[in-house]
């Protein structure tokens, strides 16, 4: 029981003290220079677990997409997986998709076990170094990119993102 409390306290400290959300792109409600938003780099990467084959960003055109760069060894990443899974389940029928982009370098079997453990219902892919670099170099996990229906990056979050904030941003883009 004592070790469980200590683990929970450590998780909370890491989740809230170590990784605070940091906006790099303008909030969803704002536009970039001359009303433009950067276009998300295209990719086709190997799927993990039930997402066998390749996962291509192009196949999600017309949907609001959340790219979640995460790692199995990252406590803040793992703390977000349940609510990301819940958000996906509630909104996938409305034109919303999540692609989990693991940055793990280990054995694919270990990654597959993590995907099963967290019962992720959305596709999970292996984000190799070229994909990470295409998105500006993933310097910290979790890192997320929220794309609109046209494939433009509308928000960029580093660290744990408040569930209500993320839900509001997704709902705003689904209305566009």
C-alpha cells in the first residue's frame, strides 16, 4: 500500500510539475500569418498491435486528427492514455481520429504489450526518427499535434494537456 501511494505521488508530480502544456502554435480559435496554418508533414509508418501494416496520415484526410507522440516508459504519457482513449471512443463517429505515435526504440513486442495493457482502441504507430524530425524534432513526450480537416496544424501541446481543454479544441475544429 505504501509503495502504491509513493508511485501515485510520483506520477502526479511528474504529470503536473514536469510536463506543463506549452502552446507552440496559436490556439485553435486563432489563425496564423495571413490566415494560414502550417500543413502537417505526411507520413506512412508501421502500425503496432492491432494496427498492423502501415498507418498513413493521408488516409485520415477530412478528419480532425490528434497525433500523440508518447513513450511506454513515460509516466505522464501513460497517465493521459485513458482519457485519450475515452475521447476517441466518444468522438470517432463525428470525424475525429487519434494516432498514437510511439517514440520507443525498444522491442516491438514490448510496445505491443503496452498497447494491449492500456486497451488503446485507436491506431498506434512507430514514429521513427524521420517522422519525429518532420514534426520539428520531438524533444519531450508527451507531445501532441491537433490537425484540422484540411490537414493543417492548429495546435501543438507539449506535456500533459487538460482533458477539458483538449476536448474543447477538438470540438471547435469539428464544427469548422
